[in-house]
C-alpha cells in the first residue's frame, strides 16, 4: 500500500479504519460502551413511585400484646414515641405493623413508671432506670415530657376485657352506628374495638388532653376527629348517639374529667 492510497489525514497505514486490521478492538472498550449505554437507560427510566399507604383506622382484633414487666412497657412506650417522630417527619400514614407498635403505648401512669422516669426537681432517675430515662429525654422535648408527667395522674388504660364487655352492653342498649364520643381516649382503645359491623357506620370524636398521646392516636385513627384538649372545657355537640369510655368525675365539675382512667 502506498502513501498516496492512505486517507488525507493519515500518516501511516495504521491510521483510519484499517487500524483494526493491525490492532483489533482494544480490551475493555466494549465493556465501557455497554456500561455507558446502561447508564443512559437508567437515567431515562422514570423514578419509582413510592407506595402510598391508605388512611386506615386501627382495628384491634385480638390483644395489644402488652409486655408483662414495667421496663418492657416503658420500652414499648419509647418505641411508639420514636415511630411517631418518623411518621411525622415523613408525613405519611401507618402500616398495620406500625399501628401495632403505636397501640402498645400505654402512657406512664403506673406508679413504677411515674416514680422512676419523672423525678422531682433536684432528683435523678430511679436506680436501674437511668438508660430508659435518658432515652425518654432524647426522644421528647421538655414540653412533651411535662405533658406526659401531668398525664401520669390519669393515664391508666382500660383492659381489653372491660372494653369488649362495654361494647356488648352498647349493642344490647341498641347502638347501631352514628356519632360517637370517646372522652379521655388515650390511644383510642374503644374506637379500636368497635364491632366490625358498626365500624363503617360510626363517626368518632375523641378527646385527649396530653398532646403527644393525641398525636399517636391521630396516626392510629386518621379518619376520625381526635382533639387534643381538656375534656372538661371542650365544646362538644349537643347530641351523640353513643358516649363510651372510662372517665371519673372531678370534684366541682359537672362534666367527666380528663383526670381519669382512660382507655
């Protein structure tokens, strides 16, 4: 081959399209090209649509599976508070498994919890409770802890057995659905235990004085009206088809008080 037969821009027989006759394809070139093509396809592919959880109210079909020991109960409370922060940060609804975690929140009304985790001024956490107490401080603000501390005087949740018995009584009295009120609702155990046939026929108003507990309850019952306020001063409708819960009467008040045993 003469130089005159080469491309105008080539200076040797190794240039241009004939270079492959001598060198062949350089190793790795095809792999790089395939990787680049794959990257382009990924870039063009639409971003996956995140799954949107529907607004489904919590329904208690068995028991909440509450722990037997007080420290385990306290840890379940912390797990619920931690999950609440995640749900609020992500601004989303709850999955069934997450609802089960939130439903195990029972407050700190038991004497062992209240006395161990809410020390008086100048005191420290009770011996053996330092780790749980420190976690509670990390997960909550001072205002939230103050609310939880105030709630210890009435945060005594109703056992499922009593709740179901009260629902049986409501059915015997003729309740077939309508507007219902749960005062001092806690995490809404009466709402969670409504008979399945009545659930779609019942619209709830629930009152909870402690703000953090009310936020947990809103995540459990996104389709109901959960109000964070003192039941003794709450403005309510003139008529409800059912008022169900467990509330005592405070001295000097004609209305059931939030200082009560709660469901």
